C-alpha cells in the first residue's frame, strides 16, 4: 500500500497554526521592539533577536514539513 498523504483537516490545521503563530510572533516583535526603544535598555534586543530566530526556525520547519507530504 502506498504512502498516505495528510487529510484536508490536517492541512487546514497546519495552515491555521502557521498563520496564528505568525501573527502572534509579529505582534510580540513589535511590542518588544517598542519597549526596547522606549526603555533604552540594550538587553531587550537579545529578547527580540531570540524571538525572531525561534520564529524563523519554526517557519522553516513547517515549510519543510508541508513540502514533505504528498
């Protein structure tokens, strides 16, 4: 028997959670950037960079997972 692909519900779930995490992450980046600029603390940029790196890793992982499925 051949390899089965994802169901429509699973594909919709991936699209939903990808959009949700993208929106949430972009809001967090905007919030932390504003707080860092207004507070004048240089350590805040580390938090912003960590969030951006985590978001990029998750996005690349999800794209690779989607492409790997028929």
